[in-house]
C-alpha cells in the first residue's frame, strides 16, 4: 500500500518517464534465478544493498544459494553498473536517489550494445506470458474495515491486485460438452489446485507463499449449471474450507509497536485462511470461451504468518480507551509474548514491558493482577480449554486466540467481582 502511494506520486511518474526505462521485477524468483536475467539483477543489487564494487558484484552474481533479500530500488546501466539505490516508500527519498543516479550516469564506466542485450540466455521456466487464447482473471484482495485501530501505514485502503491465468485447454476442460441445467460437478483437478494453492491467499500486504500440496483437499469447489440455453451456459461456483499451515515465519513489529525488533520476528508458527467462495460465469459453447465472470471470496485470517499481520492489529492499544480496557489489552499482549518467548526473569521482563508503554506500574495494576493470575493458574485454565475445544487440537489454537482465552477465562473463574458481561 505504501509502495502504491510512492509510485502514484505525480513527480515520481514524470521523472521516471522522462529519464529512465522502468522495470518492475519479482525478486522472490529473480534473486535466485540461474540465468542471465538473474545474474544481471544480482550484479546490480549486490552493489546497492551490500556495497560491493562492480567487479565484486559481477563475481558474486552467479551465486544463487545466498540467503539475502535483494529488494530495493536501483538506477543502473543495462549491463549492471549501479548509479544509485534505495529501499524506501518515501517519494521524496526516491526522487533524491533517482536524481543522484542520473548525475552519476555521465561518469559511467560501461555501456553494453543493443545487440548484446537482445542475445541473452533466459531460463524458460521464468519467461512468463499471458496464455494464448486462454483466460486471465483479475484478482483483487481487500481488507474489510478494521474493528480495531490500526497503524497509520496500514490504514490507507489496504488492498492488492493479482491475476489468475488459465490456458485454453483448461478453459475448455472446465465445462463438460453435454452439461445440462441442474448438473453439478467438481472443478478439474488442475484448476482446483491452482485456485486453492496459489490464489486463496491473503495478499493484501505482500506476496504470500502458496499453500502446501494437500491444500486443495481442504477446500472443495463445485460448479452447478443454472441455465443451458443453446450456446450459452450459466454456471455457479461454490466452495468453503479452512486452510491451516504450521511454519516459522518472520513477522516484524510495526514502527510504533511497543515490541522491539526481534521480539516477534519468527515467533509466529501458524497461518490460516477460511475462505467462502461464490462465483457466476457465462460460457459460450460455440467459441469455447467465457463471456462473463464474477467471483467473490470472503475469508477470516487465522493466527498469523508471512505478511499476514493480523496479530499486530490486535495488539495495539488506543490512548482513548479506558484505563481498565488498556490494562486488559496489556495483559493480553504480555501473555501472548510470554507464550511465544518465555523470559528467564518474568518480573523484570514484565516491568520492562510496562515501562515501554509509557506508564508506571500503578497505572497497570490490574494488568499485573491478570498476568500473575493467568500464569499461576495456567494448568487449570488450559485443562478447561482442552475440555471445551471440539473437533480441534489444543496445540493448533492460534497463540493470539489462546492468550485471549486464558485471560478471559481467568477473569470469569477467579475474578468474581467483575460481572461476566463486562468480561465477555
């Protein structure tokens, strides 16, 4: 979202169009791609983010086994000589870097000829084009209005765009030749797998890794023919499921978070998505192509994971909240942190945690009572949760949900001075 604001700045657009040939690349593949395109990109990026000389970068470029992230913005010649680099979402900083890069252009040491640029080796696996005579669907992903306060950097219309590509053969395979009104059938396996693994993802804040290979089994997708009039076939696509994956993803705190860098990084071991799908499409049997298509997916995020940072939204306290509400939120936050990274010295860690919130211990006396009580009664609380969980394993409960359950249950069971309706 911040990138969108950067590159929609009229000054940035005008400067790039006047002085450069722009290129946008997907670093997830390119930074480890074993061909001339990958080597050119790494030659540039090694000079930028990692301060290597041009000669050193050329020597390092063939290495595809590095574990570094090469994301950034670069100004370079077509044979990889770097003139400027930055990794920023600030349009002023980007403009400053591009202007500096343009000034360095006149002192360049290299200049490849056009014929040499055309004659390069490219890995065919990474030469992507639209499928000929196929179907390309635009996919938009947008967060609904948040029920909690979110950082300013996320409050700017959170959304992202992607595309679903289907080949001509896949399009024809989707609709049986003899389909009649009332028929219900499953999506072909290849299309089902593609949609579930690579497109039922939370991509609002970035490129999320695909689901595991067994993911399609957990989200059945069926198609029903609602009308078949001559050459026109009307179809309805429906599906629902729950996608859960265990892992070890790095999720850094936001700039205004009370957590320091590293306290939450790689501490989230689960991500989830619960999609409900409804789609309508019209198919032309004569020309074997779709003439109209609308599909919608509504989903809840479960837990957290790479780029799916719902957790950070839930951990924010608002100064306008009452003192009691801030105390509850603080207890929840610390119980979550305690579960993920148990400190050696609980008291000193909690004291430091409260200090970073900008209030003294007296202000957070209720939070201290809750944290001490939850940790003291943790075995009793967890045994109750285990008894109440149905069709789910205790170990698979998202850590944020578990922290919330523990704090709430402690209040319900041991703080009889608080009305249940207040706790709930």
